[in-house]
């Protein structure tokens, strides 16, 4: 983005009465928007923090400004003297670039997705694993200041969201490849759980918690899905690593950073029917399994190349005494030499990803899986139950119109969850 746009933003922020804003740098440019890192101090007594200003992309290139990327440590000045080496500094600089979208740039400005993204951010306001919007009162970009030329932006063409400091899954995979690091099973299980929470958020959006100081909550399944949201763009650049939460009341992010879903501009809401709502969950589960393929193989192109296709699917037995199902998780299946790829991968996790990528899974084969001692050791009982319930929804291709049959299914779901907890 050019110097003129930078100057326009700075002029508006500098005239904010509370001096709340400091424009740091442009950190990402995608097909639909440009993201700016902004230092924001809401009140004179509050701590300053970084937020992201996301603006509809105009027909221009983002300014190449490497010099502005190396001040990411302003959050904690005491850390400035404790950097281990230049390589770590470089890694932190890379993380500073919060990806908005990995699509190729168009020659002309695309249609704005910002109004839709604002709407979906409101719908998922209380979901812990979805990026949070930041409400800015008396926004200087919405004001007119004497002597300052209009910025020419539509009033609904920008938004503010929280800043996620540890980069995208795409950046993580890039570093893992460079340093020849295999992501351990323990981390993969925890990332898988975060991805599952995102699916739950879209299928079962949390309601606002009670209290005056409500915070985003852990996503939980409550009855049949009703959210009907499909992300439509859930690739490695649209899932970001936040911080670790040492005193996490849910005990899920005390050892690994939380993953958060970003870039909701392409998100759709399906018609409010049982079939459509479960179909939306089905689509999102397939997408998170593709992300798991990328994390396991460290190959983003491999994960993105898989599509739901019975013709190319291959059989796998989720359990020895169960009939095989067809799965599109072919990179995780033995090849012609019958050798199992990625031999280090937890067998239970391999089966879970294969089940999520089932080409046409049956409900019986999904609920019959022995879920798994290794997973139970890492995930809470509630998390394991959520995994089973989601896999159940992934397998619901035909819905029972008969309420008695539906009740029987719900009882069986409960029995499966009890089995997992035990």
C-alpha cells in the first residue's frame, strides 16, 4: 500500500482526542483486504495492546516496508534485552505478518466482504477459537477533521479485530520445513482439538455468558446443530496461533497456543433446516481434516489438493471388526509397497483424520470406533465427547424423519460419549 494511504490513516489517528492509536505497519495484503497493525490504548489507565485494522483492498500493492516489521516486542519492553539470537528475531518478524488471505491479487478491487465479515464476527462473538472483533468507540476514521482530506473509504469498509501474535499455520509449517521438525503427536492432538472447537463454534454458536464482564467461552455441542455457518476459506493462512493461556480454566491451552479462525468474509449461512445445518458441519469437518493433513505432512499443497470424491477414495477399517469405509485421506494410507506413511503418527489420530475425510461415511462405522486411549490421555472427557459427536454429524448423510429413530440415535450418541469418558 502506498505512502499516501499510510499518511491518510496517520492523519486521522493523530487527531484522536485520547491519542489512543499508533499506526505501526501494514502486515498483510490479501485478495480482499489489507491488514494494518495498530497500537491501541483504549483509556489512559488501560494497558496498550496491538489490534488489527482490516481495510478493503484498493487497486494498489501493499507497500514493502520491512523496516516496520521489527518492533513487535513493544508489548513487553523488558523482553528487548532477552532475545536469544538473530534467528529467533527473524522468526518473530515473520510472525508479525498476520495473513488475511493467501489468494492471488486481482487486477481490480473485488467486491467488499467486510459487511459480511462484521455480521459473522457478531454471530461468533462469544466463541473462544474465533478471532474477536474490537469495538472502537468514537472511531476517528468515522469523523471529519478540519484540514484533513476525506479518506474515500466507505463507512462499512473497515473493521478492527484482535492481534494474534504467533502467526499462521502456514508460517508454522514453513518454519517446520526449514528446520526439519516433525510436529509431535501431542501437539497435533491439541491443534486438532482447537480445530474441532472452531467447527463447534460455527455449528453451535455460543450465547453471551452471564455477567457484566463476559468473555469468550469454550465452544460446546448442545443438541442438534443450529448455526449453519460454513467458513468456505479455511486454509493454513486463515488459522492463526494466539498465545498460551497459563491459567486457562478449560486446561486446553496451558501448554500450547490457542488456534483461532480468522477471515470470515467468505462465510455463508445455510438455510435453517436440520439437513442444511448438519451439512454445514460436515463441510467444516472436512476442511479441518485437510488442515490436519497439512500439519502431519508439512505439505500445504497436499492438503489443499484433496476434494470429497468417492471415485478416488480408498478403503480403511476404523476398527478390525467393522466394515471398511471409503476415505479421501489417501496421503495417510499405505501405498503400493504396503508401507504405512508417517510411521511416527499416532494410529488413533490417523484413524480420526481418515474418518473426518470419509467420502461417504456411515453412522454405524463412525460411532463404532474405539476412541482412543492416547487421545483420552491428552484431551478432557468433554473434548473427547465433542470429537465423537462431531464425527457422528460427519456421518449423518440421511436424517431420520421419525422422531423415535432420532431419539434412539441420541441415546446411542450418549452411550458412545459415556464409553469415551470411561
